[in-house]
């Protein structure tokens, strides 16, 4: 009976391909849009993912996400270091500064100031040079995407020459020498990222009474992170979060105060509705066209359960093929756009979600057809 069901399915090529196209399009649209959304949300805390050594981030209690910098007094660093359970605590500067290029244009850059002694918080991967080169005079390290694009030198004929080790630029009217090129996770703002020491970053930055952006804390071995965060809050009055908590807070901010979730949610819902409409209607028409054959099987003694099993098998078969084609196309799209500005991230949970949506479409399509088969009279076979 299974062989007969599959032969009936592929026998009508037009309807078979129509069902397949509907499910493939639905799977592609749901997977692609959801993957872009997940990739975009991952970029909001990309800097936190790269800075993996600290266990706890300490900041002003009014900070709402990673780029919402509210500077602290530098004396807060010593108060945090005095909390029981803290192995070490280092300062971190993070701010937007203006870089002046050779052609006179200006480019806003994310400048990260690392602890002068330990250089904790540096880039995860160095492409050229070493992190220790930051100890040289006026030295900075630039991310490779920014060096090749927004900070690249532009010739009169339009050619771009990537910024390289040994080149210089101006940061807020201060000379900076490139001593290294690094590879980092792209951020939500997509601004070039420049690493330097904390003392030099505060020199580059406009003079303010408070310049300390964050305090990065390492807990002592076997120390409970949540208990240490609570202790830092009680002692200093500052907010303290583990890296995972800070990432979650950042994502929640963008989910709550931006239209990104609604925009992508509408696209995913549209893919689901279109897939349901195309696949469901085509599969229903396919069942109507084959009612005579189902009636023949029923007249020959086939039970309703056997016929329903045939319909479910047909629905699951086209669902599996359509899901595979759609996810494959979405994965290919992600591979092609991997090194572009487009955010794309496809975790296994997203594949399971997309598979569940396609399964729901198939179940809905099968239910529409099952009702007609259950009510079918075997006498239809003898009508002409």
C-alpha cells in the first residue's frame, strides 16, 4: 500500500511539483529569515563573545546594553578589587571616536582601551602582528574588515588600498600607528574596531570627568558567579552581570525597543502562510483527483486507517523532500553571504523550528484531505 501511495503521489507530476515548490519555498523563507534574525541578534553582543576571559562585567546600574556606555569614576575599580571572591579586576574603555583618513574624510570607530599591564580583553585572533605590540608608542590594532573597507585609503581613480601595518591615522587629532590587524566578530553597528591601551584610549577620547566604561572581573576558582555579582552590587552599588546575563540583557533590549523582531516575524509568518496555502490547496486538489482510486481500494476492503496512512505517508514524503531542498537553499545562501555585511547564523535549534513548521503544514494539508477520504462512499467507483 505504501508503494501504491507513493506511485499515486508522483503520478500527477504537475501537482506533485506544485506541492514540492510550496513546501520548499516555505522552508526556505522561514529558515532564511529566521537565520538572518538570529545572526543579527548575535551581532548585538559580538564584542562580549570575543571578550571571553572575564567572568563578570561591572558597570553603571543604568546601562541597558553593551553599547549603552555610562562612564564610571576610576576609583570604582579599586572598590571592586576589594570585594571578596574577586581574583582580578581590570579597566576597559569602550567608546565611539572619530578617525581622520588621508583624504580628509572622517569615520566613526569603536575604540577599545585594554588594561595597560595585562592587555586583557584583546581581540580573539590576530591576522598580522601581536597583541604585545600595543605597548609601542601611539600603537593601535585595527580589525581586518574595517581596515579593508571603511578605513582603507582611496585613490583618485576609486581604487581602495587596505590599511596595513605601519600606516598611520588620526584619532580625535591624535596620531595612531597601526601595529596589527585582527579578526573579530562583526558588531551590530558595523563600525571599524580599534584596540589600544586604556591609558592611550583615554588620551584619544575627549576629556571628561569619567572615562571608565566597564570593569572586567575574574572570579576566584570555584566561586559562585551569581553570589559574587550580588556581593559586588551590595558593596559598590554598581550593576554586575555574568557574560551570559549581559548578552541576554543586550538581546532583550533590541527585542523590546527596536522593530527587528516584528519585521522578521512577519516574514517568517508570511512564509508559513504561503506554504500552507500553496501546499494545502494543491494537496487537497490532488486528493480530490484521486478519490476514485481511494474508493476502489475502499471497495476492495481497505480500512479507513490504511487509507489515512497512505495520505499521511504522501504528506510526509513531500514534506521531507521540500524541507531538505528549502534548508539546503538557505544554507547555500548563508555560505555565499558568509563574508558580507549580511548577518546569517543557522544553529540546530533553528533547523528543528523550521522542520516543525514544515511538519505542521504537512499535517494541516493531510487533515484537509483525510476528511474527504473518511466520508468517501465506495460506490463512487461505479459511477460514471
